[in-house]
């Protein structure tokens, strides 16, 4: 399973990129507005830093505007994926951008039907928002289950990119269902790395090593 970071924070992206955990990045207007500063500069930096796909979202809601913005965003780098909202105009733009060899990620997907249409339009990625469905009492992961099955049935090229992830259990469930990608807020990725028993175990190992050194001072120990 590929792991993308759902963030526009350069510090966090650098941190997890240096560990080797970032297969790609997804941004959106909300994430960019949280950072302040010039969004164009931030988007450019992310595209330069990360080698994998970087989703940059259009603001326009009608076809012509989406096309113009999509073409402009694609100039940031070869790894740019243009993020397009799931609307009728959006689907039209996805098809035309594909004709122009520009990859797209269809965002704000809340049903398997929307995912199916985005895949048919030629999207490279479809992004169901599972956390927001959970928030209103629906089961977000059901959309992932159905979408993965539909894409397998028809061998669609589009990859299922699980978005609006809120906690590590979402990641396990998405992985068990065979979703291609999860895009994670940095704090969720951080939580996946740590476990209290790992910390306790490590502290005990170090304590015992210290004791060994104290009781056998003549033994050559590396540390
Ligand atoms: O990529 C955007 C998506 O992940 C949104 O997440 O937490 O705002 O529902 P959230």
C-alpha cells in the first residue's frame, strides 16, 4: 500500500520524506490556507521535494477555469496531479486533461457511483473522504470496499486513494480491503510508528545494558 501525506506543511513533509515514508502528497485549499504564506511557493517546494505524485487542487468550479488552472498547475513539475472536484464540469475537465496527458485526482467523493464515474472519465486517482462520512453517521469504509471491488471488476486504471483519514484503524481497514493508497495527516502517520510497548521495551534494553557495563567493566562493549 502506498502512503501519501495529506499536508501542505513543508516541515512535516520533509520529516517523513527523510525517513522514506512519503510515496506522494495531497494538498487542498484548506491545508494551504493553514500554512499561510504564498501557496504558489509552497506548492512549488513540495513538488520539488517529493518525487512521487503531488496533488494540487483547482479553485475554479466551471470547466474552462478548471482547464486553465489544471494546465498551469501541471507546469510545477512532472509529478503534479491536478485535483478536480467531483462535479459534472469536473468530470469533463478530467477527460480533457487526460487527453492532454495531465493526471488527475478526483476529490470530494462520497459514493461508489461517484468513484465509478471518475474512473470512467479517466482519473488516475479517486479520493473517497471516509472520515467525513463517519462524521455524519455513515460508514466511510463501505465506499472503499465497494469502490475497490468495482475497479477490480472492470480493471480500471484509477487508484483508490483513501482520504479524510482520522486514525490508524482507518489505515488497517483500508489496507485489508486492498485500497491502493492512503493519504495521511502527519499525526496519523506518527501514531502508526509508535507503540507504548516499543518505548517500554527499548527503555528496558538500555537499562539492562547499563547494568551489564557496570557489573562487567572489563568486558569490551561497543557502547
Ligand atoms: O485531502 C483532503 C481530505 O483528506 C480531507 O480530510 O479531515 O478535512 O475531512 P478532512
